[in-house]
C-alpha cells in the first residue's frame, strides 16, 4: 500500500507541475509583465502594444467567464437610446468642450521625452456628493466620445465599493478592476466589450475590503502607465465622490485632469468649493464642472463651461 500511495502522490505532483507550467507558458506568451520589475522596465516604450482582439483571447485563456447579454442598455444612456434628443446633443457639446480642454491641458505641459506621441488622453470624473449623476454622465460622455470616428474609449469604474457602470451597460461586474489589482492577472482579463462601437469597459469587480489602498497601489500606477501605450484615444476614470472618499484625489493627480459633476439646486456652493480645494491640495489639474439635472441651458457656472440638460428622475451616482 505504501508503494501505491507513493506512486499516486508522484502522479498527482507531476500533473500539478504540468498545469503550473502550462499556466506560466500562457502568461509568458500573452502578458508583458516586465514593467512590474523595475522603474526602468516599466517605461511605456518598453511595453509591447497588443491589439485589442488579442487582448480578448488572453482574457479567454486566463479567466473563464460566461459573457452576459448586454442588449438591454439602461435608458439613461441617452446618447445611445435617444441619439437625436436635446440631451444627447448637450453631451456632444460637452464632448467638444472636454476634448478642447484636454488638448489645452496637454499643450500647457512640457513635452515629455518618455511619453508616446499618440498616448491616450486620461482624465477623471468625480462629484462632491453621492447621487449627483456622475456615473450617468461618465457613461454618456464615453458613448459620445466613442461615436467619433477613429476614437476608441476605455471607461474604468474606479468606484470599487458601489460602482454601477456595469448596470447601466448591462455587463458582468467581474472580472473587473479589483480582480486585476488583487490577483496575478493582466489588465486584459477585466476588459469588456459593449454594444457601442469602440467603447470598452473595465467594471469595478468584486468589492474589496481595502479599495483606497488598491487604487493608490504601485500596481494601479503600473496599469495606468501600461494603458498609455494601448489602442485607446480616451481613458475615463469614474471615481467615488470627493467628500466621501479619497479615491478621486489619489487618481486625479495621475491623470491629465479632473472634471467635477455638480447637481443643480442641490449641491451648495460652499460644498463645491471645498471639493475643489481638495483637488488643488493634491495638485490635480481641475478641468471644470458639469452641471446636471437642470431644466434650462445655463451659459456659465463658476466660470466654467460644461453643462447639459437633464430632467430624468432616478439618476444614480
């Protein structure tokens, strides 16, 4: 019996060894992970750009997940569901203003010798308080940007506690950002297609116990650096409210600017001012405000130029 047990043990060990070798082979073949070894190796130029179609093949190899039927996109995604509406037109105006502001923000910086010439514009969307329409705004803006020819947009749900981007677009919430921050996965694993042409999503994933620490981790910084060499034109980070969590300030400084969503007739001016001061304390570049849930066009708001009409009830975060 002893010899049989030893033989079985050897067989099991050999099988496990073969499985481990197969996993390592897949990871070596599909994932460029050298950027995590040293600051020198993490330079964007050192990383190899992988076409998005290959990225989805990587996902299938490394993380098996049943795709969800995303045909029922939430009606609040008006740029998709009601393209010709006045609200949709306001989002397209917002798109133009955001693009102009990002171009100016990048032009005002000194040209970096390490930054790829075609690197995507990365910006953060936040709000002062919960329930101001931040996520609905982020999704509609992402759809508007993706409707531009030659544009590819990646929307990342960085609200690891309560993010709802997946609900608006009827997607699985995992694998998502939390899975790639806590596991040994390439970011491709969390990439989700949508029904909207050229719009891709990284949902929040399973809510972790330490979201702020994960968003402020070296791995998150490396993921953002890695994305700078990928095939995206715009990358949007949807973060929790400024006055509730520190996440927006942690990520805002790593992007090209922060846009703040403010609900009309609800959020007091002193609250908005306090939230803006938080951004300034972390040296995040402030791009402007988006005023939501107004029933008329507002020509100006605290000197900034982002506005849209929104008269729908039940708007989420």
